[in-house]
């Protein structure tokens, strides 16, 4: 432990380990942990190989390095190939057991060895529908229903994800029903602001609006706002704040594996926050939902688990500050001749660590406006845009 200046105090602490792996001593017992990726050190090598791949064969060969414990991939190339890979190191579990819970630590047959080969991971290549997607949802729904992978083709011990996020539902409702997607419609889908009628948020609203308010005027007013809400999250919307502040604690809990609070409790908390800081239950969403960076403080469309993904951290003044969701966005297009065109945007700017730089937050207004800037690849394209030209170490 560092005390002051060069003075340190050595502190010894026992670290427990078993044949399973690391051991944790907790208030509820002693648990041995065995997890995918334990002892793995080749991740950087796999990323490098994937980045250097020049075609589908080389990319799949790089994927076969099989060093990444868990990372979804959506693939596309100039030759027209598309694919989805629910990439991961799936333990080669041969014992019959309920792998979803806590298992006894004194059975050697439960100490799995190695992983299933990469060929056994859920993959979908060049489906007839012409599209693939993943939005942190089940790999068994990655395209049109007729093209999707089948649960029966994978062992239950893999523990494949089964949930559908709102974003995944919206892909099915937008892309899945559009038989002639254009560049314009694709971009519109990317910035979709809507919650599906099948989403968990819609279910939360159904639950809280079915409760008898029993004379509680604030609750009755909140129920009326939620019933009338169009499930969109644009900055001028007057129903979003109540719905978002009610749902976000639950959505956060779902993503982190924590116990989910009751929607009635989070709704009452949202009512208190909005009345205290805004004097009404239906302020415009942009008054509440902000993106902040240096001196930049702007209203922003979107919310947690919409395709305009904005996960806001609650602030003391009742607002939320975007802290996750949409970040770097890039659109890439190949024409029929294979010529590449790309444009992108960053939520802040290229100087992510230097607050004194003019590029610390210069892209934020464009990001908020859902606009992009061209990606310049060649010296000819860069000519006229360069403000400084130097070699590292020689200024």
C-alpha cells in the first residue's frame, strides 16, 4: 500500500484457488469459479488477424484463433458476403447438470476441459433474406424467421441467450418488413427512436397503468401520461421522461444481472424526481436527457434500448447525462464495382483525453443532430483538410 512518497507498506493476503479455478469467500459460502477465457492471452493476436483479413476466407481463419471469450460479430464485405457469428468460447461440458445454477465443487466430472470448436458456435452466413443483425439479443433470431438458426441444433449446455431487446424487436419490425432497403432508409432505421409494442417497457407500462391509483392524483396523472405516450423518444416528447425514468433502473438491472426493482417503485421515484426538479410530470424529454462534454451541454434524442441508444446517468438536478449507448458510428458502403465509401461520427471528438483540445467535443453537436462526416482515406481526399503535418517526436 502506497502511504506517502516512496514509503509503502507491504500487506500480505492469501489468494485461494482450486482445481476449478479462483475461489471466492463470501457471506453465503465459498465458491470456486471456472469461466471462459481463464488464462487466455491471445485476444490481441486475434483482433490483429481479423483487422488484417482481406477476404472472407482470411477473416474466418482469423476467427478460428478462438481467443475471444464473448463477442458478437456482424460481417460484410465488398464481394457481397454477409454473416453473423455469436462468437465465444463455449465450455465443452460433457457432464449432465443444471449449468444455470450453483453446482457442487466436489465432482471432478464438472470440471470441464477446453471449448467447443469454433464451427459449433452459432453462425449464419448469406441468408436468403439478405440481412443479419444482432442487438445483444438471442443468436437464434438474427435474420428473417425462415433463415434463423434452430435451438435444437445446439446443446442446452451451451446456455445460449434467449432474450430479445427492444432494439432487436425494432430490427424485425423495420428491416424485416422492408424488401428494398435504401441507404436513406438504413440510416433512418439506425436512428430509430421508438419502443416496440412487444418490448419490456410496454409491459411495464401495462402493469403500472392497471393499478388502482386509490385517489393518488399524481399516480393517476402519471398513468394517463403513460397511456397516451406514443413510445417515441424525441427531445420534444412530453411522455418520454416519465417512461424513461421509470424503466431505466430496471433496464440497467437487467443488463448487469442485478435484482430488478418493481416498476411501481421506479414510477413513484420518477414522479418525485420530475415534480421536484421540473414542477410537472411531463417536461420535454430534452430538458431531462442531456449529453455533456466540457462546456457542451445539449438535449439529445433517444433512450436506453432504443436504436438511438442513450443510457443516461441520473444527476442531482433531476436530469440524466448520456454515459453509454451510441458512441462511434460508421456507415460503410460498397458500390457494384466494389468502390468503398464511408462516413462516421464520434460522440465527442478525436481528442478523447485532452480537455484543452478543440477536438475534445467538436463532434458532439453533429452527433446530437444525427449527422456524420466523410471518412477520408487517400492523400487526395485529405488535401485541404490537414491543419498540421508532422512526424511523431519531430514538431
